[in-house]
């Protein structure tokens, strides 16, 4: 099972934390994940601040300073960016990194940020925009020659798109807050587009393995295929290490493909210490190889 680490690209220590990426690769983490916010408003949760390193720029730097660790967008708010431009940025990142991109996607939640980015008119249509953008991504990444697309938000004809990503298809990780409602659009999006389902907890609650496996059964039934699942754990750095490792082991036993752990610290030195302790404890317990 794959153990990944969420690194904060927010706060006064963000620059040092990003520069420490090779340390986390050397520790043995399989992937490093970063979050997608661009600007801050007072309407945001109080644990956020105004200092953000832009997601794709940050990952380009990490790609240049590492050699094998997977590069996780966790998650990219798809409606923040033009679909064709985002497809190009992601394909470029995949080329420059040698095919290491994992694309976590979501629809976003911060209406003020949408407005600040000049995308406020998309907020109420953000689910439809995300679905359409995923179709644009796949077309741009997999088809050669002159391309044509006509959707609600994006239209082009006779467009050529090179280079393609190194990966035959950049894997799409569909995020969700909790287990999607059986009849909800998030569930349908996972079933239709996801290579991997990437849920997280909701309202400060941790998703238990039984909840996730029940959700996976619904998704697989709707999709008509088996979709691997992962988990993102928020702010567990204050837990006893044995408690974290026990929960990760339960996810592994339930069939989890990958775990991205957010240790909830913005101190560069503190994060290094906790991350080292976690990966050693997981190896000692046989949770990861």
C-alpha cells in the first residue's frame, strides 16, 4: 500500500517546506500532495491564511528537485482555470517530471475566491464545468491531429495539442467530502471519470474504513467497474502515533490503494520530525513496505 504525505503550500513556512521535498522523497514517501488555493478571504475557515504558493507552479519546482516521488494535486479546483490551458499546464508538468503527475480534482467551495479570480459566473455551474473540463483534458491528452470540441463552456475546432503527457493518461483522482450521496452529482462524477476515488473526512470527522468500503460498493455498482480507492486524512499530527498507524493499517486491510496523510503542522522542522516518525512507525508495523 502506498503512503503519501500532504505538504502545506500555505503559511510562512511554505517556502522551506516545499524546498524540503527531496527530504520527504528520501524518507520513502511515495507521493507528495499540495492544495489549491490562490487568494484568501475572511469568509474562509480560520485555519487558512493569506499566504499561498500556487499549486502548479509549486509542483513544477518539486518536479525539478525530486526524481521519483509522485506529484499530487490534492485537489485542483478545476473551474479556477481555463480547461485547455489547464490541460496544457498538466501535460507540461507530466513531461517535465517524467510522468509523475496524479491529478486530484474537485469543484471548489469558496465563492469569494471564484469571484476574485474572475470566475464568479461559474460558481453555480462548477460541477458541470468540472465534468466538461475532464472531457477536454482527455481529448487533448489522448487524441492527435486537429481536435474539435463543442461544449457549454469550451469550444474549439482545428486545434492541435502537443506534447501529450508522458503517461498514456494522467490518472484522475476524484475527491469527495465524505461518502457521496447515492443520487448526488459527486457520486456520478466519481463513477464516470475517476481512475481513483479520493475521499476525505467531513466537518472534522474521520471516515472509517467501513464507511469508505460501503461507498465504494455504490460507486462500483454505478460505474460498472471496480474503482480503486484512497483516503486523505486531515490534521492527525496531534494524534498518538500508534493511533495513526492503527487506522492506516485498518484502511490497508480494507483494500485501500493509497493514503495521503496531513500531519497538520506548518512548522518546517516540526513537519520533518513528524513525517520521519510516521514513515518509520508504518514500516515497523508492516503497514507499508
